[in-house]
């Protein structure tokens, strides 16, 4: 009988424990349920979502998996060690300060391994790298390379977002214009009606594809999305005719940093080279500037890999194509505005051509955004 109270107590304790478990599970279910409800509301399966361009950027930072992963990697690497920040900042400074961005990773590595013979006077800015010890671990070099990669991924997702914003604006504007200006009614010309219906179907198909891309970008099955333009957009360059594309501090800087830091990481893995100190750099520069014959050293450091040539061609081609599409679209838009209504199949074809040109403009502008540091300062 003495054991009875103990048994009863044990049963009571077990009952209380079971009750706490049940309550915990219920609390967890409530939290999970609230999170589910909030996510369902955010994805808005039955109503159109409206957001400004600024809000779209904020949603990207919250929902875009690729951007979030890259940002977390970039932040992790930045906090993990000061060495990575030191390497990336000095490499970036070296890239922006070398003449014309003409330095190749191969040329730089040669200067590191044999500074007395390989270091040309154009690379005086690399003296800043003297403070990075050759004892920096390979993990730090690889971390620096990964940090630049993550930054490029973040920029690429931002460019993708702005391309979607511009493209959606073009589609919605063209659909609204077609509905507003197209002739309709029973007495409409059958050929005109066929042309209008064909163009309307093309626009609706294009918008459906665009909406699918938006859903994937934000990882949400929105019923529909309407973006509202504000001052968060990247520039369209329509007011710029001939910029200084040779301004190497502005153009292609991040991609040059990527190329250089990856080559340095690879070289360090192979030989752990010491970066030349300021005395070596200064002496070499003095020898180059104060030559016996009085003639300055003029031989440039050319990237024999062809990377500079490729990136210059890409920038020039994209700029040229962008300006050509802008000019052609502006001429057609001006001619159409004088006519007003869409009254002939030729008018429909003209609207189709304008839209195609403006879409091509966006695609070429997106390439330039990636390469223009002025967009990201």
C-alpha cells in the first residue's frame, strides 16, 4: 500500500508531461498555421498584387532564393575573416587604378613572381597589395574569390529584376494602347480585325510568359502582378549619346576584379607567392621612369587572354544596339502619334515593330547595367 502514493504520483507526473507535450504541439501547430496563412496571403492566388519598383526590390531581398543565398554568402565571408575584406578591397583598388584596366591576371602574377623584371610602370597602384602577406592562407584567397562571385550573383539578380520591371511596363502599356486606340465594332475591316486579334494574342502570350518568370523570380504563385514605376529604376541612357566608354574606373570593374582574384587564388594555391613590397615597386618604377636614354617606358601591359577585347566588344556592341533601337523606336512612335488611332493592318505592324524595338532596348540596356559601376555606387 505504501507504493500506491508513489504510483499515483508517477501517473500524475506522466499525465502532466503528456499534457505539456500536447500543448507544445498545439502551439507549434498554431505558429506553423499562422506562417502558412501569411505565406498564402503574400502569394495572393486570387487577387492582383500591386507593388512599386522600390517594393519589388524589397520583395526580391526577402523572397528571391538566388539573391538571398548570394547575400548570405557575401556577408558570411565578410564577417568570417578580415583577410578576405583586405584582399578584395586591395584587388578592387588595383583594378580601378591600373591604366585602362589593361592588367591581366597572368601579367600580374608574373610581376609577383618576378617583380624586378615584370612590373611595368603602369602598375604602380599595385603597391597597395604589399600589405597582404604571402602567408595569407589559401582559404582566405578562395574566400575572396567566392566573395566577388557572390557580389556578381547579387548584381545579376538585381539586373534581372529591373529587366522584368521594364518589360512588364512595356507589355502593359502596349496592351492598354491596343485596347484604347484599335478600331472595333461590327463594321470593322475583317483584315484589320484579324491583325488586331493576332497582335493581341501575341501580347497576351508574351505577358503570360513574363508573369511566369516573375513568379519564379519571387518564388510565388501570384494571380497577377502590376508594378508601379517610381524613382528606383536604373537609368535608361536615353539622354546619353556618346559616353566615355574608355573610363575604366566606371566600366567592367567588377568582372575584372573577379578575373584577377580568381587567378590570384589559383596562383597562390600553386606557389604561395609573396606580393612585392613598396620598396621593390618604387625602385622598379624609378628605373622605368628615369631611363638612361631619357625615353619614357610606353609598352602597355596587354591582356593576352583576349578578355579585355571581348568585354570591350560586348560593351560597345550592346551600347550601339541600345542606341539604334532607341532611335528607331522614337521615329516610329513619333510617326504613329501623328496618326492617332489604329485603323489599318499597317498600323498594327508598326505597333508590333515599336514594341519589338523597345524590348530589344531593354535587353541591351540590361547588359550595360551589369558593366556600369555608376549604376551601383
